[in-house]
C-alpha cells in the first residue's frame, strides 16, 4: 500500500455548481485532513486562486511579515495577497464556497469549468480556459530552452 501523500499533486477538472461552489478533489481533501481543520485559506495570484492549508498559511504569513518590514513593494504584495485572503471551509460534500470577489478575480462563476492544480504545498483554482491558455504559453517557454539550466539544477 502506498503511503498517503502530504502534498498536493495532479490536476482535476470540475464544474462549479449553481451556487459557484467548488468541489475539492478527494486526494486534495486527504491532504487537508492531515491538519486540524478541514478548510483552506484562499487568496489570489497570477489570475488564479491559491488555496493553502491553515498551518501552511500561518508559515507564509510569518515569512511575509518578516520580509516585508523594510521593503515597500513587499508591503504592497502583503496587502494584495494577505489582505485578499479568505478562510473557506469544506462542507460535508467536500465543497468550498469562495467569496465572490475572489471568484471574480479568477473569472470563475456558477456552472463554469475549472481546473484544480496541485502545487505541492497548496493547490491552485483556475478558470479552465485561462489555465489552458497559461499551459500553452508555458509549453512555449519550456520548448524554447529558456529554463533548461534551472530544470537541470533541480536534477530533472
């Protein structure tokens, strides 16, 4: 039997329901259940939403506070990222209701296709069309060789 992962991996495609609730994939919920609370902190980044377990979010907030004390640009980032964050709890069906302002930022409405993308310590929530476009753009970067040295440095 494989060990249970404590990381968010893989991509799942779903549709939001009529109330714009987002179903969190079962494998992501398993990672969340390792924490004390079944929910996430959701914020905005790169035209999508990012969802962190509460314990990971606390670490990020502490890092941001430390790094932003003397840097005006990082204080602006703190306002955008931390100031826009909302706590979203999973219901019994494994759904979260992300506040409208965050959904609007990501272009996610009711009955829309979305992509939930694992990113190790967190997962991202994308409008599917925006995700597909970003994926195509990245494939061009990857094929250009622009990241070859960095990828090799990671041992890949």
